[in-house]
């Protein structure tokens, strides 16, 4: 399944209130839980995985001022 088919309006945050790295990751993971794209029980696993992945190197798309934080999480 391609990334584009999974990207729905519920998962896009335009002008979110998040101002820190941690609150942004939490907010994005919460969007996934609210959209039933992620079981709530996996919230912390995903948050930790994304935090560790982003510590290796940030994943912004500077040309269009967006971020694409991501990680591989077993079982998802």
C-alpha cells in the first residue's frame, strides 16, 4: 500500500499548536490514533520509534516547509 493512499485529511495538521519536537510527535501520533490508523495500545511504541529515528537525522522537506517524521515499527 502506498503512502499516498494512507494520507487522509484527518492525518494532515495545518498550523498545529505544537511548538516542540515532543509535542509535535505526540500530536501526530494522536492524529493517527483518532483516525483509527494506529491502535491506541501502540501509541507509546510509535512515539518512541519516531523519536529514536529522528535522533539519527531529521526528515524535513525544507523546500516546502513540512516535516515527515517517521519510523519503522514492527507489526504495523
